[in-house]
């Protein structure tokens, strides 16, 4: 599954990338609605939007689209689990770069010496680097928040 998020859904695009889904975001590109429809069609991407008119145009053109109903990230992810069957992944090895959508590859600790803070070097063993932008990732404190959000999505799914 590959996605294309409209400009209003930048946060959702980053979350999908973190869960291992190739996700383009209109906020990262100078595009209009016609461009979004063409990209979704040409690249076989599921269009994610909060814009009812864009959603309707996508449906009329035979483009798979989801009309995102909430502004809350946990509710958005729960909707995508229900409607298109995304998996709630929370491991860096499956991620795309949240910033640029590039592929992450695991790199050795010695490859990141001088590129991450010393305290990170002292407390972490695994690192990933984006092949496109060079950003380095590790399982830091932010992963606690990611896991909490995934748990919230699971609770929402159980209660629906």
C-alpha cells in the first residue's frame, strides 16, 4: 500500500512513514488538486484527504481514496486500519524517513560517531540512516510516545 496525503494531513503522512508505508505528502510538493489526482492515479497511491470535494473527484475518477474524518492522529490511524487494512507497526527497521519518505537502512554504531550526541552513543546500540536525506534515527524517548499512540489506536479499534 502506498499513500498520497493532501497538505492538511502532514502529521498523518509522517506517522504512516514511521509505520513503514511509502507516503507522499502534498505539503512537501508544489501541487494542486489536479496534480494530486494525477499522482495518485499514475503511481497507484491511495489518496488521503479531509477535503470532501477532492475525495468526490477521486472517487469519480476511479482513484482509491479515504475521506479522513478526524483531526486526532489516533482516530485517523484507526480509520485507516478499518478502511484499508494498514498494520500498526512500531519498529524502526520497517520505517520510511518521517521527514522525506526515503528508505532507512541500519548502520553501525561507528558510522554515526560524531553525528549523534554523545549521550545517545552511550545509551543506544542500533541506528538507522535515511538513504535520501542522511537523517539518523534511533529508538529514543519519542518511541515511548509512538507506542502509546499505537496502544490508543488499538483501544479505539476494540471499542468500535
